[in-house]
C-alpha cells in the first residue's frame, strides 16, 4: 500500500495503547519501553483496532500523549518499520501496514488422534462425537442407496445431484430460493474455503478477516499466499463494528472478506440483521466477495431460538455473497461433508478450481447426509447435538467461574466455544503448561492474524460433567504455575490443537 487512507490521532492511539492488557506476573520479563510501544502498536494493527493504512501521529505528538521521550517513539517506529508494520515517506508521514508473507510463526490447529491422548483432557478440538444412533442409521440408509452409483465412475466434482437438490431445497425453505446449480458439495467447509481461496485469493491478494477468527481458515489463507487484513471484533457478543468494516473494505479493497456471522469461532458472537445487511452492502460497493461461513449456524443451543436472517438473504443471487456450510458441527466432523452456495457461474468456476485438489467428495458420505435430511433424522440428530453442547457449555462455564474467577468471558447462545481472557496471563504459556498438567487448550494467538490475543485461550464445549470440572481444575493448576514463573517455555508442535 503506497499511502495512508485514514488517520489515528495521538490521544486516541494513547488511549488504545493504555487500555491494552499485557501479560504480567513474576515469570514475564518487562521489555524496554520502545519495544513495549512497538509491540502495542503491532497488536493494535494485528487485532484490527488500528486499521491498515492508517496514518500514525508524528513522533513528537505521540511522545507527549504517552508521556514518554521522543527517542522512545522514534525507536518504536523504527522497529515497526523494520518488521513491516509501518511505512513512511518523507513529507507524508508514517502509516500502518501488514507485512507481506509471514513474519512471525503462525499455526492452525492440528487435531491429535484421540487414541494418542491418554489421560489428557482434550480441549483442542471444537467438535463433538457422533450423535448416535443417527450416524449408524445414516450409513445403513446410504448403503441401501449405493447400488445405482456403483455402476458410475463415482467422481462428482460438484456433488451428487440428489444432495445438491436437497441442500438447494433447504435454502429455499429458509426463504432464499436456490437451484441445485447454485450448490457445490465439498470435503468439509475446509474444502469449500480451499476452492474459494484458489479461485479468488491467489498470491498477494488481500482477504479481510475478523480478528480473532477461526485458526485453520486463517492458516489456509496464509498458505494460499493471501495477505490477511484483520478487522477487530468489537467487545461483546454482537461484535461486528460496521464503521470499521466499511472503512477496511473501502480502503484496502480486499478481493475477499471472510465472516462467521453465526456463533463466530472463537468468540461465539452472533451478528444481527442490520449488521448482516450492512456487511453485504459494504462488500458490494467495495467489489469484495463476502464469504459467510455457516458452519455453526444450526448450533443455537435452544431448539426454538430466533435466528437472524441468513447473510445470503441480502444477496440471494449469490454473486457478492458465497455461503459455506458444513455437516461437521451440526452432525459429525468425521463425515467431512461441506458445501458452497453461490451464483451458478461462480459454482462452475469453483468446481473447476476444486477438481485438481480432490476430484469430489466420497459418495457414501454424501448419501448418508442426504438420507438424514430426507428422513428428518437430521433435525433429530441436531437436536441431540444441541442438548449435548448446551449441557457441556453450562458445566464448563460453572467450573471455570469457580476455579478461575479472574478469567473473563461472555456466554454465547450458540456455537461451540468460549473465548476466555486469562486474567493477564500468557495464553501460550497456559497452553504449554496445560500440556504438562494434563489439559490441551489452544492459545489465543492461533486465532489472531500474527501474534495477537496473547492474553486469551479458547475453550470448546466438548466436555461436560466431572470432566469439565477436572479440566477447570487442571487449567487453574496451569495458571498457578504460569503465575509463579514455573511455567516458562512455549507451545511445542506436540501441543498443536484443533
Ligand atoms: C467456523 C468454522 N469453519 C470451518 C470449520 C471446519 O469445518 P469442516 O470440518 O467442515 O471442514 C470449522 C471447524 O471448527 C469452523 O469452526
């Protein structure tokens, strides 16, 4: 980006810097003043609280506002320039930037095989076991429907016609008329996003993302070579800050924007109708393709919850809004069934884009999901799932409040995750020490663009009852070790979580 497109004043920046919570405690070394300032600004950019291409105040003004020396500010700006977070031109000032490439180690979440966990409580993966007997029944139903397909070559890059029709009908029933030509069945929501990134977001393209956002999709985008432009979530459970989104879409003109408007992962936030409409309008006027990930949509934890309108209802033709769906959270991640809804011509291009990756999604699993949706088993299975997740959520919330009263979080109405502020302790160190005391938990930075959210962990509603209680006891033990300074070190690859 060659120039600045907005400005942040000295008083405003000082306020934002002063309100940052910083990891503290005996084990945390205090950095020099210039480094702390540079890190603070970097975090504001990475969390999207200061937009990319925003002009920063002159060194002298910021020094006055922060009551530090001008040399400290100059050294901080120099460090930010060296790291690619600041660009400057004589006479034009300095403005924020995101570095091309990947300056800091960033990782997604890699689930560990369940059998390798032993006695460790796994809070790494936000996915529940299959809601039996529905998995078994669906597979039996699918086996009965398999014989006619056995006479074909079995490759359906756009998905089985029967399932495309079924998914289209379900959108139509939600009030968005949809034809099967507007649906592509994929190998999970990840397969859908892979095809979308392949088609729209090649090397160097910008993608606007919520900050924080779902770790594996962020990693997929990084690996596609895209430049991530973070847009900070506002505090609380209705977290979309529309003036900020409008500004980013207008100023950075990203090719894609990716949002999880339904029970956002990791915060659990739910966008209201006005926010949805405004997001679609902002994307349309910026020429940005808006991807709405509906992976969590059916996981409102009360059966008769009044959900807002689907994001795609504000662009039913599907040329601005691409909707990604999945059976992973509502039913079972082991099915690896996902889909995309978009305009027919977009679907045709996506089908071509995905063909080189996996040619198609397994037929038997598609038949199983189709069987479930056809027989009403889907609704019953999802209802079982909601009860399970609700009970787990309530048990986890109670246990964490009891064992870790300093940890702060909002309790969402749906989704599968609590986004927890760890009382000023480093989330990465809690994750590392947690491993030693028998609980796997992903640290906040995995959900940030690069290094943001050090003061957070994500806790999924995957355990309940006494296991949730024991998980909280172990997390509290990890927190005490980190606080005492005994838990130095960082997460190792073995601790990677999903
Ligand atoms: C928001 C979101 N999108 C996508 C995925 C991945 O979904 P799938 O298992 O269908 O690939 C997840 C899984 O946690 C998710 O939370």
